């Protein structure tokens, strides 16, 4: 048995943000599918009074609350990445894939069915990981923008057009109207689902390959390395 | 002519408007108008009821009712040239061919319609001459109304008008250039309409996109007569265009979303949806969201003013909104009787193959899961074989 040492990997801020983002995305995905095409809790004729079901309004409320949480989580993650004293990791978090040497060695490992133990890695995130996180952040921003456009649609009034809609008008026209904004919002949801599936797999693969407690580190903050 | 979006009604003092109306109204034309009203079976009371309705629709204070009434009776002073481009004349039809002519259509007859292909008695060379004379005579004074999209491909050759075979593109360019105000009535002239739907073989575009002039869009397929006459009356009254939204639609008509003023909105919030045509929910007048209603994406005032003299409107009649006052609605809002998340997305390079966003997502997620499965199996096999190799080497 070799000795292990504790390595502090994730700060409290990162861990909190990770789980807040996860919960927000999970809630947003379910409520989002509900809003797109309501499937549960719909009123079946003759079963009850209308005031007993307020499902669409309630689920929309939950969706919007989680959306605000998600927006601030993403803003905070960007803030941490660029301005934090200890977590300023934007170079590694989003742009490590510029490092071609590491990229090749990582891909070599992944494509030869060994998704762990990559040699010569100097950063917290490997290049493939950082590419995925860059995509995640970009898609999150796009998802937030399309969401805000849809959310503020009813702010346009006979008196004037809402400021948010005015700001995003170039985006609305470049997408070709509100219907396309909505379809984009819907299809980007699938990115999060796919990201989730791949993320879980990579965590399990790394954990079982390196045996360093990396999946537990997102709770405790500590990873274990051989001495 | 400034078409800037200013929402300041404050500067439009009532005295100014009265002065303007004194200049352009005459007692004779008013008398003549009321005679015409009576002969068509409308009392003065009917007319005043209609004026207060249109004043409210235009979001003007009640003090404007009498002024709107005067503006409606204006004759001759504001010539209108109505151009028909690539269109179905539906806008004109819906406007004029009601079972009993409404006050709106009467007023429209009364405002001097100098040129209107459908309504003119004359034809052929005389019409062409008439148009030229009108443009010359009223240069810089007339209102140009365009109905229909402008085919722009191959220099607009897909639409030619008149004995000289003038293309619609050059005609619209020529006549809108000398107009005081340009109005685009109907979705075709505003955004291109059905002619501009994919694959758009004639390169049809809305007037603004085709020739780049500033224009007031009054979209709809067709737009309600309230919106058309209201926009005209606003210009007659104030001598300036109404405040516009970003798609150049008058805010008083297109400022609010159908969904927000819909009579079935409460059923949406309560989760009461029509699941199929003619079911129990449909009989109870529940929300048509799951039947493909595009009200949440559409700005118009149909829920408040309705069609055909306020008789009814599509959602009231039990069919969802198809979003006809939004740009490119033939492409964007289709399929009309399916929810928006069932809309087909063209796969790039797929030769017109369409898939819904959920289908694309499911396939992508499935591919990911399969790749993970293969990768996991590969990793397990590799780990086992490398272990046995180690053992053997030991």
C-alpha cells in the first residue's frame, strides 16, 4: 500500500457554484420541456376546478427563478475565472486547448481507451476538458440571451418597446424572428443534457482509473495523490 | 420626413391639430360625407360610436374623438396611390368586401383614392396615364400604400405591370420616392409573405428590404381594417407617422402580444389545454397552445379589436394563431397546428431533410451514450488485458 497525501483541489466557491449550477440546470431542463409542451399536471376535463391547477403558471415561475439563479451562477463563474484571487483560472478553464502538445497526448489517451493517467499535464483541466468547458460557457451565454429575449417579450407594450428587446433586436433579426429564437433555446437545452451525460462518464472514468477520489473532491474539496 | 421613433404626444398640442384640421377640412366635404353615411344606412350616432372606438384603439385621449371624426371626413386633400405588387388582393378584399360595408371601408372610399388597381373603373392605357398624372400632380403630397411583396431576383422580372411591362421593383422605387408617406399594408409588403417563403424562387422581399426606404408596416394576413384605417387616420390627424416598434409596425396596434391579451390566457396558466380538435377541452374553450397556437410569439391587437366588424377572430373561433403579423411566418411558424417545439429544423447539407429539435437532441444524446458505451467497454477490456500482461511479465 502506498501512502496518499491530501491535495486541496476545489475551493468552497467553486464547489458551491458547481452544485448550484447543476441544480439550476436540472430544474430548468425539466420545467423547460414542460413549458415547450405541457405533459404532466394538465387539467383533465371534468376532474377538478380550474383554480386547483395552476400548473403552467407555477412551472413558469419555477423556470424563471431557476433561470435567475443560473444567470448569476454563470456570471459568478466568469468573475471567478477572471478576477478571483485563488480561482483565476480562465487560461486553464477555457483556453488550455491551445496547448497542442498536451492536446495530442490527451487525445492519445482518450482514443486508446485510457481516459485517465495522462502524462505531462500541468493544469487542473486537460485540453479536451477545457474545450468542453469553453463550449459550456458559450452555450450558457447563448441560452441566457435567448431566454432573456423570450422572457421579456411581454414587456413590449403599447407605450414603448422594452429596453431589453431594443438591445437584443439585432440578435432577434439575425436569428430570423422570435420563433427561431425559441427553437434555438429549445435545441441548446440538449447541449446541457449531452454535456451532463459525457461529464458523468468522464468523472467515473477518471475516478476508476486514477483512484484519487476526484468525484468526492467536488464535495470535500480534497483529492488524494500518491506520495 | 422623419420616421424616427418618438413617443412624445406632448408636443402635439390640440390647438395645432385644430389649426391643421381647419386648413384641410371644409364644411362641404363634411356635409357630403354625412350624406354618404346616411345613404349607406349609418346614422350619425353609429359614426360617433365608431370614432370613439377608433380613438381608443389609437390610444388617444377622449378629447380627440371629435378631431378623429373631422379627420375621417377629409376629402380630396390627401391623395392615396395604392400599388398592387405580388399579392392576392386579400388585404383589399378583407377591407372592402364585407357583407355590409363598414364605416371603415366607407371612409376609405371617401379619402381620395387616386389610384387603386382593384377599385378603378378605368383600364389599360388610361390607367397608366392617370397614375403618371397623379404622381406629377401630387408630388411630395400623396400617401403611397403598397400591397404585396416585390420580386427582386433577376432585376424583378417576375412581376411586370401594365402595357409597358414595367417591373414591380422599378414602379415601387419610382412611386414611393415621390410620396410623403409610405405605408406597407399586409405581411407581403411588410416582410415578403408567402412569396418569400422557402425556397423563394422570385427573390420576393418586403418593400423595406427590397428598396431600403423607410416605411410604416401594417402586417397581417390580412391586417384588420382597424389597423389599416387607424394608421391612415393617425397620419391625417397628426401629419406624422405613429410611433413604431422595431419591425416598423405602429405601436398602438402591434405593441402588445396576442398571448397577453388572449381571452383563453387564463386556461394557459391553469394548465388547461385542448389536446385534439373537438375534445372536451375544445368545447370548453381551453387554451390552444398544444394545438400549435403561435400567440406567444406574435404581436398584434386581434384579441381586442377582432375581425369582420368585431365579430370574431381566429382563436375565438377555435383555431390557434398562426403568427401572420410576424416576419417570415410561413417559414418560422410552420407547422401551424403543432406546438413550436415540433417545428422542423433543416439539417444543413441534408437536402431538405427536416427534424424537430427534440429528434436532433435525442439522436445526439443517443450517439453520445453509444460512444460512451463503446469507450467504456474498450477501456475495461484494455485495463483487463494490461493487467494480465503485467501478471504474465511478472
